[in-house]
């Protein structure tokens, strides 16, 4: 075969190869546009991340709910409170009669900190001592750091002949994490993120896998109700979730010295409520997804806001109001409050009733919705 012929043959073969590759590319693109969940993920994931990081995520903490114990009852003390409010770092929402009541409010999670203004407040203004004390919940390091920044805030009562030079304006008492170790804050929150990822993914793929393997035909011929199928799919994974919690908190306590101050029975009940809510969310995903790949994609779609908006990485109070409404709809937001309160502050479920009832309500309504959407038929 002559050289020109070989060259023409090679060019022709190369052209045919390009045609075949082009046909496959065209086929994949058409299939991608027909796969609505995947196509939606391509568009929505970068869009949601852009909006979250651009608007919702804010490391500048503002308007932290705090309380005050004013033992001096003076006009100057009220002026101090006004000056602190003007910083926009704190917002005084509660008043307590004694420091003991204030500490209990911090333990319950009603406020992040309490300002204690002593009886000798007027005398302290005349010397170099700190004029008041902050009692701060140190379990959230980012929030406590924002409050610690107020330690050296200048304050002039207006009655001094000249401003008093103080090293610190306020004394600081850090509860639950005086060393400000990040692991103390991260490890309990990690329980919520891991459970969200695994529980939703496991259960969302459960029914989808049955459908893909053809096992759903067996369910069609049985007298099992839709709600019974939903509950039967949930229960086995509850034990998986409890094992994961034991691993995270157990190793966190041994390796990172994370304290477990709350009662174990309260912790188990709180974990059970969140696992049930997460599994229910996974069942809802399974009624939407057609393939296991779609189930995984939808799980990632739910996991991103659970990480960014729940308070796990960024302070809840730093987000705009619209983002806080979205965060309140996520089970992870409520459980992170619960697990940190129980593990670090020793709170009880009685102290955390709003979050507990929200998880229970989400589970009940989710099971009803999933059972309604589920159809015992192959199409």
C-alpha cells in the first residue's frame, strides 16, 4: 500500500473515531438532560454554595442573646448595658436576679452569656479593678471568642475627673470549655453531621436498591402496608446510628478528652430522636430518587446546608434571618443544639423540649408523607 493510501486510510479511521466519540458525547449529554436530579445537582450545588458562602455564612458574630444580673441598680450600670448593646455583638434578652439563676440559664442554653454587675459597681469605677464580670458559655469557641473581645472594651461613666486606666474592663468566667479547645466544640457536632450523611444515604438507597434489583415484586404480592415497609426499613439502621455515636463520642472522650457531662440516658433518647428524623428524611429521598446514584446526589444536596447552616462550622447568630429559617427546617440544627447541651453543659431533655418535639414531629410527619408517596408497584 502506497504512502498516500496509508495516509488517507489513517485520516479516514481517525475521522470515524471522532464520529463515534461524538455520538457517545451526544448520547451522554441527552441522557444527562433527561436525568433531572443529576441535571439539577449540576446547577443547584454551585448555586446554593455561592448563596450560602456569599450571604448566609458570616464569621462576624452579631446580636448574641445574653442576660444581665444588675446588683447595683444604678443609672451608670444601665449606661454600661447601653454601650454594650451599641457594639452589636450582644443583645440583652433576659434579666436574672442572682448569678446562680444566670448560670442555670446558660446551662439550659437560653443565653450564651450573662453580664454580672456587682453591688460595688460604683466603687469599682473609681479604681483599677474590672467593673463587672461576664459568665460565658465556652462550649462554642467562635461565640466565646466574640464575647472575649469585649473584655477590654473601654467605658467611662462620665463622673471621673479623668478616665481610669484598666488592664481589663471585665472579668471573664468561661464555663464548660475554659481552655477553649476546638475539639470540645467539634466532636459533639460531628455526631450530627456523620449521622445525617450515613442515615439519609443508607435509607434513601434502601428502597431504590429494592426497585433496581427487582425485589419490589415480592413486596407487591405481600399484605404488608406501606407504613409497615417504611418502619421496617428504618429500625435496623437505628442500631447502626447508635454504634456510630458510641464510636465518635467514645473515642472523642478517650483521644481528645471531650467531657461527657450529661446523663447517658438523656443522650441516648436525644440521639434516638435525631436518628429517627434522619432515617425518615432518607425515606422521603427514596420516594423521589429512581436510582442509587440519584439517592446519593440528593443526600449530598441535603448534607451541604446541614454542615453550613446548622451551627456546626459557623455561628447560627451570624446568619441572616432568611438563612436561619432554612436552618430551623434542618434536623441537624436542632440536634447539634441538643447534643452540645447534653454532652458539654449537662442539660436535660426537659431543658431542650422545643428541639426534641420538633424532631419527633418531623419523624411522624415524614413517615406519613413517605408512606403516602410510596407505591407498591413497579412503575
